[in-house]
C-alpha cells in the first residue's frame, strides 16, 4: 500500500515550543517579511486552538514580525487547520486544492469503508480533496492494519493521502 503521509508536527516539538533557554531572545523565524502583526497573531491563535496551547506570540525584530526560532519546526509544518494562516504570513507555500473526480471519490470512499469493515472501525471518510485525516497513522506492523490492507488492496484507487497528527481534522472531529 502506498500511503502518502502529510505529517503534522509531533508531540516532541510541542514540548519544545514553550521552552526558553533563558538567554537572549532568539532571532525570529523567517517569513515573507511583509505580513502584519495581526496576521501573525491569527496564526499563533490558530495553533493554540489546535493542539499547541504554548505556541508563542509573534515577535518583532528589525521592523519584521516572526516567531521565536524555538518553534521553527512548527512554523514550517503547522497544524492542518492553520496552514492557510501560515501561508498568509509567507511561512509556507499556499496549499493548492486537489481536485478529486466523482469517480475517484467513490473509489476512495469504498476503500475507506473496506478498511473500517476489516479491522479499523474508526477509519474516516476522505475529505473533499481525497485526504484521510487520522489522529495517528497505522503502523505497518499493526495486525489490524495488515488485515485491513490485505483485505482492501484490490479496492485501492492509487496513492492514498493521509494527514495525521494532533492538528489534523480527525482530532477536531473526535473532539480533540
């Protein structure tokens, strides 16, 4: 099975987000440089609302807004729900919307239904762009995943996109 993971920043990085070395302030992370403070504040608030409660406020250095260098990894790969805000400040490229045909969507839904019937009952349906949003990716050695994968291989419509992590839409749908 070919699964393309769109990983969202992990818990180890979350632990570092609130840390401060106690030394002088680090240079802010890079951005397009022209975004307003309000755009940076919106990005920070989004991260806090989507699983990163200690995400820092933006800082101004030499007339440019940014985030402390300690969260560079999070800035480069923000929570799924926050990608548009980070694209607005120039921290990441704007997401392009994937166009999924009705036929492809039908195949993706059938595959997802098969996965649920064969060992992973909480597997989600794909979103409008054909991506499956899960809290954590299935392990290749997970017996439930292996069973479902074997049973559903004939329905696999091609590469499967999965977004996993604390900022994924699955976390929000599950109330997390």
